[in-house]
């Protein structure tokens, strides 16, 4: 069923926005707070755990400045995307791409969403496995929560623990057909992320007062040309941390009142940026140069304060639960775009439950298998962040503004779009080269 409403935006007043909803959804509009939680949950996911390691690469000042800058760019790209969506009468990101680039635009967007969201969901499972079953890095093993409690056995292994999480959490939540149905789990997910942050800040302050924390490095450690290239390896992680564009249209459609989406975006970006900055700052302060790619792995050690093991377990379990609740929000867009790519003319899921069940079970199963073979979250971030993610968050919105089929882009839009594309292509190109060079050096016996 399709309803239409008048847009109040001053640049697009009198334009009609399509609202593609199933009949059972048409009478139920999402709340402002629920939308903020769902968009914030889309943003605050696995990326937060790699931010302290990113600050370790960039230094404290440059790292925090980079987080703020990426939040600013994200806001610009979302504004451009929404404005052109209004003009194109587009209810999805894919429809905006189709409006701007014709028949190849929508499939290109859908493939990018598949790569991005699939990679992110694999990262979630990897982190959950690291937290509960442990991980090995640089020749040392970091014990997971279950390993610490019960020792190493088959039912504390990564494969079995992730299987249980998949059957009991990911699959049931993955079967919701409206993203607004996840508003309560999203609110709980944000609360759990804040629990992690509060405990980390508290531990850091205790250690600061007793003088057991060294002065943090404020700037990147640059010694040669290789160290300069290595700085760019942090870019895909930062990009991944803020990209939420693939869920904005879904949230906008379910809001009912399109004028609310911009306040939702601003509130979400402020909330998430604050959480990101504090996590990066206090995570790096707490662990310094020993910060792992996944900072949760650092919490298996003695923190040097009373009740250290209890606090470590609370931190790790709270964030593992957070990721379990974030999973279905990202999965929602993954399933939608896969279905729309393969079955563009098919009926709604409400009228074809067999297709809905098969796609849902198939996708969750493939994510589970992949999570047992990808070695680390840094590897997954480099793959998705330097390719599909940067396209979704920055290159595609900027390209839409430059394409400008109806001539509504301002000179400022085009200048900012050119800057976004240049920064995205250059920084991520260098990041890909740097990671490929490091990989070859690692396997070269003459190095």
C-alpha cells in the first residue's frame, strides 16, 4: 500500500514523498525517541571497539579531531541524501541512486549495502566470540569471559558459543518485519554501550588518581614514509563508525512525519559522537600502547584496581549483549536489499512468508560461517570500510549532488561533494595500499 504526504522542507515544498508500507504498517507511526535509538544503534556498533586502537595510530588529538570531522561529513552527506530524496520522490536510498544514475544506480547501491552490512555483521560475531570465548593476538591468548569462568572446553569454544547466540538471539530478532519493532532492543543496546563507557571512564579515573596511567601520546608516531602511510589504515575504521545511510530512509518512512527525520539525525549524531569521543579517549588512556585492535580483548587482564575481574566481566558482557541487540538493526537493511536485488518484482514479505523465512535463515547462516573464518575485526574493517562503506556514506551522496538531474544543488553542495569524494578516494586508496603492502611484507621471507 502506498500513501503520500506533503513535505514541509522550504526547498522542496509541494513535493510528494512516497511511503512504501505494507497494509499492516500504515496505521502505525514510529516515535521520535524510538527512531533516535534505532538510528543511534545503527551507528554505534562494532566500530566503537576499534576507536581506541585508531587513536593509538593517530594520537589522541588527531584521533579525536578525526572523529569530530567524520561526524560533520556524515551530517553533510545525510542532508544531501535527504534533500535529493525529496526531489526524486524516493522512499529508499536505492531509488535516489536510480533517480540520479539510471538503471545501474540502484543495483550498485544494493551491492554496496550487501558488502557493508555483511562485513559489519561478521565483525559483530567476531567481537562476541572474542569476548565470550577469547582471542589470540601477537602470540598471546586473551581469555574470554566463559573461558575465565569454566576453562577451555568444547562448550566455551567460539564455534559453539556463536551457534547458541545465533539460535537464541540473532534468529528470533532477525524475524521482525518492521525496524520500529526493534526500538526497545535498540534503546537497551544504547544503554548497554553507555554502561561499558561509564565503567571504562570510572576505571580510568581511579588509575589516574593513583598515578598508574602514563601520559598519552597526543600526536602520531611518525618515523619514516611507511609510518605515514600507516596513518591512513585508521580511515576505514572511522568511516565504518559513522555510516548509517542505508537505514535512514526506512526510519524516515516509519516516522510518518518527514519533518522529524532531520532532528532525529542531529540527535543521533550528537549522542553517538559523544560516546565515540569518550570511548576513544578513555580506552586509549586506560591501555595506552598496549591497546588491542578490539579493545574488549584488553579487559581480560588485571586492571590494577579492586574488583578488577568483576568489572572486566561486566564490561565485556554488557558490550557483547549490546552487539547482539544491534545485529538485527543492521540485518534488517541487509535482508531488504538482498531481496530487492534478487526479487525486484516480488510481493511484500507479508504475502510471501516462505521467501522471508528462507532469506532470513540463509543470511544468518552465512554470517555465522564467515565469522568463524575471518581472523580479526581489523581485517574485516579494512575490507568493508575502505570499499563499500565509504561509497555508502560519502561517495554516493556526493555523486548524487554532482549529478544533480534537476539542477537543485547549490555551489556549496558541489564544492563539499568534491571534497568528500577526494578525501574518500585518496585516504581509502592509501589505506588499501598500506594494508596490502603490510600483508606482503608479513609473508615475504626476505623481510
